[in-house]
C-alpha cells in the first residue's frame, strides 16, 4: 500500500512538474467553477465562471460609465463583487483585474492606443524574434472557408487573452519591413479570421504596409502618393479591408528607412505619403501610424541621432488628424541605455506614440535576464506620458511553448502591458505582481531586487557611461567594438559611435561637436552640453572625454570604465546567487530552464567586459584594474 502511494505521489509530482512549462504565463488561475456570475454573456462571464474563486459576481453595463475600456470593481459586505463598465471590453478588463485580486477600484487606461507590434513575416520567421517562429501561421489559415486548425485557434485565443488581461487594445500582425502580399485579397481574408478571434478580447488588428504595394501587387507603374491612380488604389484597398474587418485599426508604415520604399522615392514628403493613406482610411475611422525611424539617404554626414528631428520637424502640424508619429524611446536604436529621443520635445503639433522594444535585440536576445520596466520608467521620467497618444511594444512572442523563449522574459511582456494601462505603476510593483502571479510564492524580495537591478547590470557589462552600439554587425548579440566595414554605412559601424583614440573616448554631441544637444528642451540641453553636469550615464553619448579625466566619482574615466564593467559582471554573479537561492520557491522545470540561461548570460557578460576593455586599452594604454 505504501509503495502504491509513493508511486502515485511520484506520478502526480511528475505530472504537475511537467505542466510547469511556462505556457500559462501570468494567468495561472485554477479552474474553480464555483462562482455565480450574473450579467451579459461574453468572455468576461466565461472567464469568471471558470476561474473566480469568490461566490458571486455581477457584471453591470452602465452606458454612462466615463470610459469605454475602463471599469470599476466594488465589493459588498458579503464578499460579492460588482464589475461596472460601459462596454463588454471594459467588463473583460475588469474581470481580469478581479482575477488578479483588485477590489474597490475604478480604473481606465492611460493611453488611448496600447498596441503590440509584431515584427513577424508572413513566411513565419520573426525579425529580431528569439522565441521560435511566428504565432500567426498564415499558411494554416484557409481563407476560403474562414477556418484554421484547432491548435492554431487555441494558440491565438490564448494570445488574445494574454493581451486582454493586460488591457492592450491593438495588435500589428506583421513586420514593419512589410511584405506587400499582406494586402492581397487572400491575406485580407486570412486577416479577417484572426480579427474575428481577437475582437471579443477588445483587440483591433492593424497591418504594416509596404508603401510600394500599388506597384508590387497592384500592377501600377508608380506608388507616388500624389498620383490619382495610386490614391484610388489605396482607397479601394481600404474599402476591401473594412468590408472584411469593420473595426480594423489601421496601417503602420516604415517608409524611406533602411531600404523600404516611401514617398521620398518620388520627391514627396512624409506628409504627402502619410496623408494620402490617412485619407483612404478616414471614412472608416482608421489610423495611419507613421514611423520616424529614418536615417541615411538625405542626411549624409549628419549625426545619426539628429536625423529624425531634421527630417520630421518640417512636417510638424501638417499631418492629417488620423496620423500618429511613432518614435523609438531613444534617438538611435533600442540600446541598453540611450537618452530619450528629442523628437518627443520637438514635434509639438503632431500626436505621438512611443515605440518600446520588448524583444531583446540589443539586450542579450533570448539569453540574458534584463527586466525592462526600469528602463521604460526612466524614459517616462523624461517624456511625460500625458504628452503621448499611445505606446507600442515590439513583441517578444513566438511559438515557443513558454511564448517568450525564456520564462523570466515573460515579465517584459507583462510590464509593457501594465505600463501601457498605467504608466504611473512602479517597476517594483510590476515585478512583484508578476512574480506573484507567475510563480505564486508570495512576495519574494530577493527575486524582485534581482529583476530590478538586471537592467543596470546589462548596461554596465555591455556599454556603460553612455557608450553605445558596440554590437556585432547584423545580429547585434555579442561585442564588436572594433567593428568597421568600408562597404557598410558608417552608421552601422561601432567605431563611428565610440570614436576611441589616444586622447579619449566618446561622441562629441555637445555644442562644440555635432550639437545634438540643441534638439533637447531645457534643462537637458544645458545639462547635457557640459561634461561637468552631464549625468555619467550619458557622458560618452554626448562627450569625447580624456582617458585620464577625473570624474565626480573620484575616479578617472579609464578607472570608471573598468569599474563599471566589473560591476556589471559582479551583478550577474549576484543574479545567479539570488536565483539559485530562490530554488525552493520555483518549480524545478522553470528553475532549471532559467538557470541554464543565466550560465550563458554570465559567460557573455565576462566576454563583453574582456573584449571591450582589451580593445579600449589599445588606445588608453592604461592598466585594466
Ligand atoms: C532595428 C532592427 C531592424 C528593424 C529596425 C526598425 O535591427 O531589424 O527593422 O530597427 O525598427 O533595430 O525598423
């Protein structure tokens, strides 16, 4: 008998351990089926009926509730709760908040646009994706019948649930480097099937579009935005799209950037291009999201970080009302640390969206643990959220069982969504909430601290003190500080960014250099301009500093550099120790998977330190301390 019990226990333990594959994300509620849920049928009701552990919930639609996506949750003395909202989507957001444990709150989203950008190609590959292939398996959608396999349907439903649980309201299904085929009738029909799955979760679908589509799939000889046939082609496309998907969100456009076509090919401006598309979408309430990530071509010799402002300032105030400008948080490209992008200061008459990268292109990709909420909070400390219309996250999701390829990186998806709903939440609160929901082990201070400090660790072991873009060409994973190729644009070469020489290191962007500081509002403009007042975090971003220059820390620049690289590596050691000691709190399956990743992170951190310091030493001729 005892043996049978032991075997049975072992069997059950194995089974439950096996279930800990990360696939349930932060939505690990057990099915209870105990609650009585009153109110309209829909996903909110279904979710609560299945998972709510209290006794009774009432869903109440109040047309006068002041926000179409928000909700309030109130609790009566007997423990029953009422969720009030104006719409089914509001009720759903309230239901997820209730499942998270929120009570007696009224909540509404801060940003009107909260959107996930997938850099997924229609062939299933994902640009800068580190979690397998795309979840949108276009090939497996039968557009004639409007069907897909039950596996795919389940996956996309789970995905929609996850986004809705965070309160997001939009998903761009495909890569900004857009394949034109996505606008063919077959793909529009496929998109309809996806949109029908997402709609009950309050999600609008958007598409990235290729500006040359009228030529590439429409048979026209031009894509000039001022050509009538071109405008008509887009109007017809818009009509076709909205017939299939009446709540289609709109187009995301990467134009005249990194080889993508755009209005510039015809001597036209960004406003000409964006406004033509905006006019096509306007009758249906659609939006054009135009990206400012543009450099090169027209800006020979201009400091790359200044080019977005130079290019877009002349357009300020000239876009149609349904055009939004989307810019990355920093002026370069998703580096571990950048100062904020001054385009948010300069474009005063254009509604803007901030683009944040949830996928870890420049942050150790699928291997390092870098919790990004502190980085995004840092951005919001410079760019006030109320100056933004929306927030977009470049997704880190793929078809990996645990969605993100790394269990701890699910936290970045979570953090992005939570900040999109409420940018005033603290990084600490988000980390704690996520840990609690994901591992269910109460408040673990050690893990919380580990996550909060991980981003600074990464900055230190990769590129401290304002250094940037020391990455290997193309894949952006490891260090390549000596990177230079005569056949590449200079803006892709690490040596262009650090400018190390026998005197010192750093890019002079002060008023005596490229004067990029002039694009910033006060007080940052003056603070950044002077190496004595420039925060150390940005020192080498804005200044070329002598190796032996004394810093406010009491160390010379060279000593500080060595010290920070060391700190970065040491912190990774700390992260490993903290994670190891949390073993009793985490199921062995996820604990081991993450531990393996931490080993890689540690080896990489050491390599970063060694490669960069040995390289810079060639110029400083000083000893690595
Ligand atoms: C860079 C990526 C590239 C993207 C580009 C973009 O390396 O893959 O296409 O940004 O944002 O960070 O358009």
